[in-house]
């Protein structure tokens, strides 16, 4: 089972046949190509900030390996673990980049492969099913103002305790 999230740019007409080509599908989970080609994968998917961060870490690791030859094994292991982290988070960084560009997430779509996910999404998109409506992202509620009683520390209701 594969999970994709569907994203559309702001201003896209809802459930429009002519705007269907603007929908971007982002796979959920591990990105094998990002494991091998981290920096290039991020550039190809237009994740500029993440690509700069990966480049900075890679240059830093190379500098540490160059100046401290005894640490080459450790630097190699840290580099591999960093590439693993990039591969695990690459698709989330792509979602984040899309949201920074004004794309709105419509929701997840599941299927056995990408083609089936796209087919399911567009069947619901065209038919007007409620499953792919753009819902606002829930925000955690924060109290407007918290009252503080002087002299009370922690959860104890009596003074001086």
C-alpha cells in the first residue's frame, strides 16, 4: 500500500477539469533516490532551503574529515546516517516547500501504486466527493490569557506549601 498526499496551488478552481494538471502528488515515506543523490534530489524537487542545509552539512563533514584524518571512519558513519535522515525526511521537506510556495494540501490518497492513487484522487475530485475537500489545518488552541496567582507554585493550591 502506497500513500500520497495531493497538493494544489492557491487559487486553483476546486474540482476543475482544466486545473487537474496543477495537482502535485508527494509520496509518503522513504525516498531511495534521496538516499543516494541527496543534494541533487532536493534541487530537482525545488527544496532550496533543505538543499542548502544538506550542502552545508556535507561540506562541514568533508572539512572535518580533511582536517582530522583519524576521524574518517566516524565522519563516514555520520555522513551515512545523515544521508539516511535526508532520505527519511525528504518528502516531508518537499511538502514543506510546497506549502511555503502557497500550495494547499488536499489530503492523503492510498493505492497499490502511484497510478492507482492518481486515479482514485481524480475520481473523487471530479465527482465532488467530500474525501478530497481542502480543510483548514487544525491549530492547537491556546488560552487567551492565563491567570497567575502570586505565591502558588506548581499544582499546590495552598500558600506556603
